[in-house]
């Protein structure tokens, strides 16, 4: 198998993630091992001469620097085993990130990766919709009875049955095992539908992804959904009047529904109270599974440990190690469940400031490209990625951690590839 074929398989297996796995061993890990063996073999053939030109590409050194900072932090981590585990997660993510940048060195390969990922997104959408409205479950799903055959421990969903708003649905998981991870994957995919010139694709993506996000009941991702639609109308379509009209109508409908809660018509009454329940859910007054309560406790514990570290951070895997020492929140949670706080608590101010600057710079660069590029392909990618990167910021809060969330690394790698190619074509 050629190195290019291996890289494509690596990217595909990264997107599929946990959906093809047994226990903690993914198909991705198997292909990664083969890729590393081939790389070592080729390195030997080249008399151990390493081509590190990819590391000098713009925006790449920041990720490498973050990796070495976490590697250095193994000196002071509270749990060395969890520290090495976190380093492995980071290594996998950066490998995906660099593999995409290396492979997408030209428009042809960039389009190839995009078309493959597009196909996989359509498949995942189909699976998520089936899971949302039928009893079908992916074999490797946190709500599947078959999960035990693949070395997984399924989640007991009965704890959610008393929530009246969601009593008749079962959240989809797609390829992700976790509903929040699926929601994040969908939300960073949505802009590629919205910015597509084909009306049918635009409408299809808008409807199905909105449906899936609602079915996952992910508060942070739902807010990202609203953010995407707002930014799309404001920056991409430049329809400020339409945006104002949409917001006005939406607020008017919500206000009208709240006034009809006491209606004698049972159907109107039910609809009005459903809207009211959704508002309560988004505001946090309806807390499914007590998620807000235990998330706040995890964040508070992490921030206290961060301040005690004088801003240096607890190091790789430190937030989980700290929580394990204190005892699991709600009897089972030790992960931070807030990616941005996790970066601050574990990486310290150094990593938090570095990654914040990196993301904001990348978003700004994508915005400039979306305004100045004359290449239609680059223009489409830059507009879509501009919205995806912004949407990812609030959406990432929903996941337990995105450090091992491979679609994030795919997004980052594809983004830097587009920026690099836009610079090449402008020279």
C-alpha cells in the first residue's frame, strides 16, 4: 500500500473514530501503527534524513509547541499514568492534523479529502436520523445493548425518562458513541451545507442537522446552531434586514406562545408549554440529568487547582487526576467537561493564551480569504471553515473533552491546508 493510500485510510479511520473499535483500540490505532512502521522503514531508506518542512508551515509550530509543553509537564503532573495517556491522545490528534496538511498540499488532494469526508458525513447523518426516530442503535453506541460485545459499558438511559420534554426520544450518537460529540460533529459540518451553491444541498443540510442537534438535546451546540445561522446571514449573505426580520419574528412567536400557556384549546396549550420548556432548558432551569450542576462542580474544582498551581497548570491529564483524588462528581464524572477550562487547568496560562491566539488568528485569516480569494473552491472552503471554527468555540463546551475528538483535529488540519493553499495561489 502506498503512503498516500495509507494517509487517506488514516484520515477516514480518524473520522470513524470509536465506531469501529474494540474497547479502547480503534481501527485508527491499527492504521496509525502501520503508518508509523512504513514511515520508519522509509526513514531508514533515506539514511535517517528527516524532512521537517511541514513543521515550518504557518500555524503548525504552535501545535508542536503545545505538545512539547505538555510533554514537559510530565515532570509535575499529579498522576504520571494519566499524564502519558493524555500525551498519547495529543499525539494522535497532532498526527491527524499533520497528516491532512501533508496530504492536502494541492487543490486536487484537498478536494479528494473533502469529498471523502462529505460522503462519511452523509452516512452519519442518515444513521443519526434513523437512531432519532426508530429503535435502531449503532452497535457501538452508549445506548446500545450490543456495546458490551465490543468491550464497552453502555449508559443506563432510564435516568432521563422522567424529563417530560424528552420522554419520547432517544438521542442519536452516530459514529461518536456520545450524543454531545455527534452534535459537535454536525455543527462544524453545517456551514459546508449552508455555503453550498446548490439550493437542495443547502436546504437538506439545514433541516437534517438542525433536527439532529435538537434530538441530541445539547444546549451548547444548540446555541452554536443559532450563532451559525446569525453569522451566515450577517457575514456570508450580508442580509442584515433578513436577519433582523428573522430575529423579530422568532421573538414575537416565543412571546406569543408564552401568552397562550393558559389557553383552553389543548393543542395550543401543549405547543405553548413546549416552547416554554425549551426556553427553560436553554436557560438552565430544566437541567437534564443534572448536567449543569455537576459540570459547575467539575469546573470549580479545576479552577481551584489551577489557582493553586500559580497559573502553571496541573499538566497533561492533571484535571482528571485532581478530580480522582477529590472523588468523582455525581459518583462517576472526573473529566473536566469543558474543553476551554481543561486547557487552562492543565496547560496553564501559557497554553490557554497560545491556543486562544491561534484560533482567533486562524478565524481572522479565514475571514480575509473569504473576502479576497478569486478561487471559487478556496472561497467556498474559507467561508465554511470561518463559520465552523467560530461555532466550535461554544460547541466544544458540550463534550467531556475534545482532545481525543478526532473531527476537531480534522477541522484544524483542513483549515490550515486551505490557508496554506490560499497563500500559494496568491503568490
